[in-house]
C-alpha cells in the first residue's frame, strides 16, 4: 500500500495551509498552464486521480461534466471534499492508486494533479487507466518534475556565486525520501523519458509536454520566483487515449 | 547562417581525435541505444542531417538502404566522408540545417546525431523534415540533453561532499556559448518539452524518448563513467511521421 502521508496530522495540517488548499485551483501556480491544455469538460465522464479536497471535481462539475469520480487515498481529504461539494454529479471514494481498479471504457477524461510521484508502479497505473478510458478520451496530469525530485538534497545551492539546482542521481530511478511538511515523505523518481515511454507503451499518444515555468505576469507579481527559472518544479503532460 | 565551428582548424582537429571520429559508431557511447530504436533500413531512402564523416551513411548502405543523402555544413567533414565512402547508394552535400530545403515526400527515414543543438530554428527544421518524409516514415535523432546544455557553467561541481550537475537557467531558452574543443561554440538550448511539442506540432507521433545513461556493461568497463548517472548527457528521440 502506498504511504498515506496525507493522513499524518502534521502533514495534513501543513498541506491544509498551502495556498492551493486555501484558495483552490487559483492558488496553484501551475493552474493556468493546466487549464490551457484541458479539453472541453462538458458532458464528460471524468475520473480525478488524487482528488484531494475536490477543487478540480467541483470545477469540472461547474464546467458541465456529466459525472466526476474523485479518488484519493486520504480519508481526511475525502471527508473534506465531500463536505464541501454540493453537486450531485460528483462522487468521491477512497482509493490507493498503486492498486487502482476501474471499470472498462467508463470515462472520457482523466485528470491528476501532483499525485503520481507517490506511485511506485506507474506502468500498472497507466495500463489500468488506458482500459478505463473510452477511445478518443484524453488524459491531463501534473507531477513534480523529475529534475526537481531526483537530487539526494533537493535544495538550492550556491556554486561560484550562482544559485543552482544541484542535480545528482537523475538516472537512478526509485524511491526518494524527503522532508516536506513532514519527515520521511516517500516519492518515486522516474526520468521524463520513462514516464513518456510508459504512456506510449500503454497506448497513449503524447499531445503536450510542458516543463512548467512562472509566466511573465507571475514573475512581475512575485519577483522572488525568478529563481524558479533555474529548473522546473512541475511537469505537465497531456495525452490522448488511442 | 549557422556557426560553422567544425571548419575551424582547432575544433576540427579536436573533433577528429574523439573516439567517435576514430572508431565510428562503435566509438559513440550512445550508439547501442540508438541502434535499438532504428527501424529496418533495408530498401529505405534515408536522409542524415549532420552526417559528419559519414559513419552512419555507410552503416545504412551496408544495411541495405536504397539511398542515403548525407548533409553537413562542414566542408572538411563532407570531404572526408566522400573520400571514405565507396557505396554508390550514398551521396553527400553541404547544407546549412538552419536553411534546409528538401524535396517533398522523398525519404522513408531521417536520422540525425548530435547536430540539432546547433540549430537556431528547430520548428522550421522539423516542419521541413515532415514535408520531406513520406507518410509512415520514421525519424530518429540524438541531441545533447537540455539538462546538459542549459547551465551557464556546464561542469561538475562539489556541493556538500557530493558531485552534482549545477543547473541554472533551464527554463530560459536560447543560445549558450561554451568552450568545447574550441572557444565560443554556440548551441541553442530548448527544454525537452519545447523539443517534443515542436515535433508534435509538425505532425510527428512520439514513439520513444530516452535520456541516455551508460549501460551496466559500459559502467563495468569504464568505472569512471559512474558520475554520468547524475545527469543525462544525451537525449534520444524516435518518432513517426503521421
């Protein structure tokens, strides 16, 4: 079973205080980039893998989705998602994405935000998802960028007067244990190539790959984000089920 | 016009001494990975963009290619390629890939090894190439990995007792001037996402993306290559013309 870090009180408390938890999609720096590659959600049967507090599920319902199934491992998150969702087209369920089972050809769109880096067996997940999507369906997800996740010490460093992201072990895939909001958070590093090849092997056509950077407007509003141009924090992938 | 660094005497002399120049394909560490994703070359009409000394052109002729057109900006390289090639199915020509023109639907396979990072306008190049390939043709190429090319100082550094690749400016695309074999070599950094999206926009389906790492056999033979696991030096992409 995947580590259920979100139900550890210290982590949950920390996560609940992040801008994206307080302000929802608009509080997520990468949201505008994600929205730009979403298909029309109107009339779609949608599954959201790692739905958290349900911000995207409610957005999709507002956009006219026929149905939204939000799945998350965290009981705390599902409880809050249910409490904050009124739309009858949205359902939530607790699910471990490492052991996901879904009905075949039951969805027109799959979405996931910053969840798959917690998954040990990505190949199994995308095969399951491919079977669960109807032909022509699309799939949009974000993960922590592998360049962000790979280093043994994922923190800025100073080298020769420059602020750099000190990369090591990028080509060594597998678990990474870091301290983020709580101690001992386990994530699974895969190269960008491995992620793309798993999607292609499962039967997805790659439509868009974006190594997220702050927009010029965001940099004007947050000059301290300039350092984020040194390496991507997020990876955004859009693909089509063929 | 692209910088013709290969015809500068110091660079050409240095390049001519590299293992890949002396031993050909077998002297290139990434060759086995490239060969693994090549289609059958038998009967194919092939264009090789940045053919250098013609090692791949002769390999393709030996594999039964119907024709091979090797293109390179360097007069020195084309001269040596011609001198070392006996096969009547191979032709060479001097060409600036930044202003490439090719006949439409005239090729079944396109190949390029470590040339496109010298190209300023990659989008134009892949559009031209898409038009020059027949439907169903494939395209395999390597470039310096953008992670290798991005930093302002692309050299190993020591941080906290670890050997790291100090990344900065990854999300700032554009020229990079480095000293490699000669001073002032100009390369053009694009993110991996930008490279893939340009291919997709031009009409290619991504088939394989590989961030090259030494094989276990290579690491056993060259223990000093262990450091190469910290970041990929090469990027290998295979795609299909749709």
